[in-house]
């Protein structure tokens, strides 16, 4: 009789031990939908979830993820776009990939999760995060949080680091030599050293406070976004693979694009716009750049193979076109030392409409544009002092 009573006492305890509490009805409903639970009753059998390796419960209006610790075999968890203010994954030591974007997390402890190789925590309210115990991380995404510091010196396996939209004033990436993508847009960086990051393919530093940057060692760089900083000089001459650049809204007086790959540039329309003191841009081929980039890349700058030695930018800038707007014939007045060789007319998309050799009439050049439809065009003027692009309106 005593043994029977003892069994009656132990049995309920045993049954309780085999369930995990799930207080959030939306969480449990998602488990029901996934076939991991039978009904929304506040608990789930641990036998149903303890062997689950992949769990996607994103976009499920979940506010409380209590019970997730019962998923002891998880390698992948996606709980993005919910209403979570806290998340405890520390008991899940098998976890390799975690996506928790678009919640309201103010903290996230992943120090015991030493197998973690992929972490996305975009769009939360994190003020700090410790990743020093996660040496296997290949991907770290922390955009749009409230971080003021980030230590990645022990994450030497990193391939991608995204930490834009935070408040970082400094970051050390010198030991992350395998980085291929580094995006730190919209922070408070006044300097950054990327000389050790020779594997970089993409570098995003838009909306910071950088006054200079050395890209001489970044020979694999393909894309550079560094607009809205305080740069006065910029050179990508040692980046032979680079084809995309945006350095608009800086204080540039010197820009060297002579990387031997200008013909393959995929230009953003505002590539170097809003650098009012930039008068000359070093390029591989001035005629090509004027014809294919023109004012879409910069409003007024000339193109040259050597701005310091080959072009008197002030002299070239003094060229004027009139009448403008025009009915079909325009004149170009030129200082005595400037000889105009050819003029290429481009439409607003950079397509060549007509190339002409201007006629010299006394102290000016005459250009016949008859036959061209009304509209806005650009004239790439190839001269002895470089190439200049001017806007022309035909009516």
C-alpha cells in the first residue's frame, strides 16, 4: 500500500517534468501550427521539441519566448519580427544560427553559445553585446541598435560585419583579416584603420565623421560607399577591382579614380556630387569619363589623367556656352590658351547623341546642334587642358 501511494505521488511529478511552460498563447499557437503541440494549453511536451533542430517562429506576434529553453537540440532559431523584449538562449548550447531582428531587445546574452556562427539582431534596442566568447562567428549583423561600443578583436573568423545605424565612435577591425563585407554606415566614426582587411570586397562608411581614409592595402575592394563624411582627399588608385563608388557630400578637393578599371564602373548617379571645391578628378581616360559619366558623377569637375600636372582647372572652368538655352547653334568662348578638340553631346542618361569638331570663328567656337530634339543635354568638351562637361538646353 505504501509503495502504491508513493507511485501515485511520483507519477504526477514525473509528468510535470516532461512538459515545458509556454505562457505566450501566440508562441504556443505557432508550435501547434508547426505540428509540435496539440493544443494551446500553456505547456508543451518536451519530447515533442527536444530533438527539433530548426525553428522559424518569425512574424508570429510573440511577446514572451519562455519555453524556448526546452528546444535543447536547436541549431537554427528565427524569432524575428515579433514583440520580444527579452530572449534567453543560453541553455541552447547547440545553437549555430540565431535571427532575432525587429524586436525590442535591450540585451542579448550569447556568451555560452560558443557554437554560434551566424547572428542577426537588426532593429532592436541593444545598448551593448558581448561576442568575445563566440570565436566561430562568420556573420554578425547588428544594424539599427543603440550600441556605443563593439569588441570584435576575438572574432577572427568574421566574414561579414554589419553594425550601421548605431553610435560607435571607434572600432578595431585590425584582427578581422578575413572580413569581406564591412558596413558601418551612420555612426560617429572620425577614423578607421582598414589596412589589415585586405580581403574586403564591400566597405560602407556613409554618414560618419571621417576626415581621411587609407585604402592602399584594400586590393580586393569592389564597392565603396563613403558619402556624407568630412573627407578632403580620396584615392582608390590601388583598388583595381573597384567598380562602384559613392563619395558625395564630402569636402573633397582631390579625388583619384585611376585604378585601371574605370571602363567597368557601375556608377551611382550621385557618385561625387556635392563636393563644391572639387575642380578636377583623376581618371584613367578623361574622354571616356566625360562621355559616360559627365555631370551625373559630378556637376562641374574636369577629368584628367593628372590633375596636378596636366590641367589648369581654373582656366578650363572659364569656358562658357551661349546662348543657353539654344535653338540649335551654340558658341563656346575660350581663353586664349585653351584649344577645343571635340565636343560630345550626351542625353541625360549619358548616351552619346552626337560628336562634333567645332569650327573656329574669330575668338570663339561654333557648334551646330541642329537635328537634335528639344531637351536637356550635356556637352563633354575635350580640350588641351582636359575635359569639361556643361549642361545645354535645346528648345
